[in-house]
């Protein structure tokens, strides 16, 4: 088997998170007894509560009741499937409904499977395992396709898609969003002086350091091209972006990578920042603005953020 196949075969479900949505405590208790020892379970007693959990801490799989007051399971599933950041969460319906048209409604709402109550422990466990394995393998393939081969951070393809989705989300929810463009100072001279292999190692180390400097799961680092990287910071205004940029500068300086052709004597970076504050102009080109500020940083001494 090749390395990708080997990796897919080793997918672990140990830390899988399942959201159980049912307005009847007895049904939640039954599923907890069946699955609680194998997976991390969360519970919601309404469709709205399920949506709130999905948006704040998305699960890997949802077990959804159909009949619930106010927001029923079918409507909740349709909303999930039409919300970009959570649309790929698989939904398995568990319901007392048994008519063919009722089952069809579950499929049409976007469900991936359908089970009737009372649930049988073995089929439920087997189906949950199968759907989680399929989900994790699909996620892994997407991740492999979206990673930069040298540095291991996200590539330009993923960056473009993620930035578009997060900007759209910010506009929809009236939240702030920021972007940092990072360039390694005097990297051509470093490459010429120390060689390609050493330069590649420092690109990897820089990428890792940038990634480690971001503290929230929605913040990402991507390689923009050559020695340039971009960090996308959802729900972050200008002040927060400045703090992250200063943290990055400190962490890169702390590496103390010798660079004798740099006036700073160590490898450093320059950072251009760009932000859209909440309820402001979401049509702003963040990448162009960050690039403009990066140019200013590089032309006023480098090793700084503007």
C-alpha cells in the first residue's frame, strides 16, 4: 500500500465527538449507555441548542431526533447543510417514525442514515463506527490536498477558499476579521549564503513557529508563496491582529537563527496587517491591504509589523 492508503487505514476514532439531539431524557440516556464508553458525547434537547453547539464546537457526527418542539430535526438538519462551516457534519436520524415518506424526508433533509427507535445497540455502534471512519478519511484526504508539501501548513488553494468563507461568515454575522502577511527578511541572501537545504529547514521552522503562535482553532497559517505566509484570524479586529503580529515577531526572534547577511544578524520577519472591524466594509481586499502594509514594514527597517 502507498503512504496515503496506509494513513487512511490508521484512522482512529478514539477522540471522535458525537452530538446527540433529542428532547426526551430517556432517549439520551439510552444512547449514552450504548456509546458513552467509546466516544465523547455531547447532548442537546432542542434544534436551536444543537445549532449553537455546532457553530461553537462542531462535532464529528450528529445523532438527531426528528420530532422536537419549535425547531424539529429535519429543519435543523437543513440549516446545518446550508451553513458553510458545518455543512459537512454527517447527520444520522434516530426516530420513531417508520413510514416510507417519513424516511424519505430524512434523506431529503440531508441525513446520511436513518434508524428507528428503540435503537438496537449493535447496529447503532456499527453504523456510528462506519460513518465516523468515512468522515475522518474524507477529512484526512481534504487535509492532504490542502497542505503545502514543504512546510506542512495550508497551501494557497486552501487559503483562498478559507479566506473567502471566513469573510463571508464575518459579513453574515457582523464580526471582525483580520489577515497577517508575513515575509522572511533577506531570505534570498540567506538562501545564497547557507544553501537550499538549510533554507528549506528554516522555512519549515518558520511555518511551524507561525502556526504555534496562533492560539485558536479557527486561526490558520498558510504558505502564500516562496518565503511569504498568511495568517487568517476570524473574529479578530485590528488590536487583536496587532497583538498576534507582535507575538509572531517575538517567537521568530527567540529562535535566534544566525543570518550574517542581515543587519539584525538573525533571521527575522516583517508583518503586514489588515483588518475589517465589525459592521464595516466587508468588500475590503484584505490581502492587498496586508501586502501594502508589509511593503511599508520592509521599507522602514524590516523586523516589524505595520
